[in-house]
């Protein structure tokens, strides 16, 4: 593939550009289909949404509420002055023209037990999907009433106002990360290559691969629905692997030219060595990402498929258009050299001086190096044994400083469970029959009697659709553990003795607490099959690619150590709070539920990326006749600079996420950055060479009964020896007394 591209360079470049343009055009024509709520969260929550969808009730108006609260020991909600303020709130929200169904707390009985809080409820007009874009005038109107009555607490919370804040935080966070990623990557590549053209190539490849995949994903989304999260993760992974693959290929081509090979020979060697490593690495990353397809969660399926596609496109581009571009550019790839950076820190043969010094100590005392590095990683991983996962609450995710978060907390204190009730969706052929009505009434009474709800339970009857919706405030409110305990009482104790007794009736219980609990349960169930799939297939790929049982086993063990250390760092920082202030994560106390599985899949794939590249170079040197120790020294020192450059880019990009406002993004950024840093330094630079040095010739062990496996190793004969350069002529020696 590399040879053909180099010989037909204009065809290869033109075909790639045509592919990118066509993918974008077709994708924009097809349009992207995104996940629905039912697909995003499985379990009873998804069943409840499905019933509402089928009945045409899921697109009901976005509900909002305004809390009017007097200070403790001051006036009561029944006082005339308090009632006057409530009327002002009602008039203000009606005056915006954006709301409907405004209900006074005195008509609803929405006055707190202590008598000092009242709740005004209303709905946003129009499509609930766009309510967040239209809620600001209502928020301003409520704020205007508050400004005139500073002695009262007047706060708004609801579906539209909270979604607006969340979208702003989430959207601006990802936008800031995406805009920062490219300049950071380019800056590091400039330092790594010391030349502008060489630095631009990896970024250009990564971005064209991402753009092409964006179009392809839009087409595929008609079969497997996508999401904004999947698109952002696709950019993250696409940038990482696209830059990595180009970096590996480009550095090897430069190295062979520096060794004295002509341009075509250097390209052929790069294709046979780094090109093959890119293919093996890409397939391994794709297999790791495929693990997300086994979760049964819509967002994970979308992320898995999108990242698999972007890796495949980046891999294909690296072994086709990249050789063509290098053939076209020739020596011009060194254009735009930056003074003082070109060849900085590199010795003869493309070896890294810093890593050569580190490796000398490792190979001199491999037992000590393995014990110290391995022991340190195990010590980092130990805290992960007590890792606590949870779906973060609004205050944990966004902090207590935002008005909408404070409103949610205050409403929940005054009306426990009120802002976030469970939603029981009752579906029955005779929804208005006495039997069903009695069961609904019994459920409402038992929910309060068994302590699952403080009441009151609101019932909405939709006779035409054959559906009733019960809104049940949960005892526990914002306390996730207590709210989930209340939900379990509703599902396991209240429902079986009431609603479940009616033949043909179904009553799944949804709501945000149910969504959180069902999602966490599904994630927990998905962990064993995903871990088993990824580890098993990665092991098989390593075995086939290197024809060594030892290499396959050590690859898995080292990668698991890297992931375990990342889990430990997350637990230490975000759960126990050590150093949490440095990333603005005080008081979180838990790891967001989806992160451990997500990190495992991403990190396992990216770790294998480095591992394949380094071990391929070691094996190549060993097959050329070097001793194992000499092959290790050559392989590590010649690849360490490339791996370090690639890792620094990824660490910098991931670290950007650690600075974002949302706690889940902070956790993802810190986890990814820490793991990649550990993997590129401690694992690849110390532990891998130490372990391989201790194993010696056993590194290449393959049992006879495995000898029939397909041979996926590359042809080392493609690597031509470097031409012998003539020794420089000796300088002329002046005769004695010359110049006197």
C-alpha cells in the first residue's frame, strides 16, 4: 500500500481528498439521527419513556417552578404581603407570553409544612425540545420580582431552566476543549519535529480523518443513533490516533533518510515497519472500542461505533495518503525549521539521549527497576479497590454557585422530592375502570405509608391514550442513596401489592432517580463481558502479531497495570480529595458511574497503540540478529522520542478536560492524562524493558502447539541495511617547521 501510494502519489492524494469531500457531502445530505431518551437509558426508565412515546405523551410541555420563601421566624405564606408577592410572580411569568398552565400554590396546596414556602408551577409553551432556548425571558422576569423583594428568596428551577444551564456548561466546556486541542497538538509537534511542514502533516491527517468520519457517522446514524458526546469523543480519539500514526510513520521515514537511504527506500522501510505497526495498532484499538457495543447503553454504542470508524479512517489514511505526501514533499518536509529545536535531544540513529541514559540504568539493574516501577504502579492501583461510583447530582456536577442548583436544593428542602419525583407510567386497557383507579389510589396511599414518599402523589389521567402518570416525590430528595432506597421500596414493595395485581396492567417507574439507578445497574452488568472481550481479543491480536506467548501475556499485564494506576489516581483525587483543590473538585466524593468502563476501553486501546509500536521495533532488531538485550536497547531508544512526543500531545489535550467546569469532564481528563503519562514513561520506558531484559530469550517463546497460528509478523527483509558511508579523508598534516 505504501509503495503503490508513493508511486502514484497524485492519485493517492486526490483520492483521499475526494473521499473526505464525498463523505462530508453525503453525510450532510443524510443528516445525523440522535439518540432518544429511551435509547440512552435502559431498564424501567426506558420502558416508561417507550409507553409515553407510543401514546404521544413524551413530548409534554417542559415544567417549571418558582419557590417563594420567607426567612425562618419571619412571615408566613398565608400572610397578605406574602400572597401579594406570589401574585407578582404569577403575573410576571404570564407577562412573558412564554408560559401556560400557571398554577397558584394556594390552589394546588403547594405550601410547605413549616408554612414559610410556596411553589408556583407552570409549563413552557411550544416544543419542549427548544424550551431551554426560550426560557431566559421567564428567568429574567422571576429575577425582576426578586430584585424588588430582597427579603424573600425567589428562585426558579425546572426542565427548561436546568437544561439551559447544563447545555451552556457542557457545550462551552467541550467547545473550549475542542478549540484548544489543535493549537496544543501543533505546538508540541513543532517542538518534536523542529519544522513547520513536518508538524502540520499529523494535524492535517487527523483532522481530515475526523471530517471524513463525521460524514460517514451521519450516514450510519440512521441505523445506530448518535449523540453530541459521541462526536466529541470521536474528535478526541481521532486526534490522538491520527497524530500518533502519522508521527510513527513520519519519524521512521526521517530516521531512514538520516541513516543514508534514498527517499524511495526510506518510504519502503517505513511502510514495512511503522506502516505495519500502525495497522496492528489500529486493529487493536478498534477491538478495544468494540467493547462499548456490549454495554447495551445507547450512548456507549454510539461512542464505540464512532471511535471505531475514526480509528479505521485514520489508520487507512496513514498507510495510503501519508506515503504519497511524503513522496511529494521529499526534502521539503523539513521546510520551516525552527532555530534551536531541530534535532534537539537526539543522538545518532534517531536515538533519544535522555531515554538512552534512563535505559542504561534499567538494563544494568532490571530486577530493581521492575520492582520499583511495578511496586509503584501497584501502590497507585490499591486505592481503586474502594472505588465508589455514582451518577453525580446537579450540585456535584456543576457546584453550588449556580442559581439553578441553589434553587433545586432549596425547593427540595422545602418540598422533599418535589423537584425530582419518580414517574409511574400506568398502561392498562381500561385505564378509567374502577379496578385500575382503586389500584392507583392504593399505590398512592401505600407509597406514603411505607415511607417511600412524603406525598402528595399527583395523578394525570389520559383516558384516550389508556395511560395514567403518577408523580411520586421520593423520600430522600437530593440524597441519592436515600432516594434510590425509596425507589426500590416503590418497585419491590408498593407496586407488587397494588398495581401488579391488576391483570394486563404494566407500570414501569421512571424519573431521573430511576434513570440514574438503571444506568448504574446496566453499567455494572456490562463490566465483566466488556473486560473479558477486550482482554481476550487484545491477547489474541498480540499473539498473532508477534508470534510470542510471552509478549501477549506481558502486553495484557502491563496495560492492566496502567489502567489500575489510573483508577487509583481517580480514587485518591476525586473520592478521597487528596489534591482535589488543584483541579477544583472539592467535595465530590465519588467517581461518575460511566467513567471506569469508558476509561478502561479508551486506555486499553491507546496503551496498545504505544506497546505495538515499541515491541515491533524491538522484535525487528532481534530478527535482524541483535541479542535480546541489544534489541531492547535499540527498540526503546529509537522509539522513546516518538512515544514521548505522542504522549505529551495526548496528556496536554486530556489535561484541558481537567480544567473544565463539569466534574465528570474533570474526572475524565485527569484519568486519561494520568494514565497516558504513566504508560508512556513508567511502563514503556522502565517496566517494559526491565521485564523483557529479565525474560531474555523467553520473550520469543511460542509453544509448538501454537505454531499453526496464522503468521501476521512483518517481513524484516524489507529493512535494507543502511548504506556504508565512506570514512572522511584524514586532514593533511603540515610538514615540520611550516609557516615559520
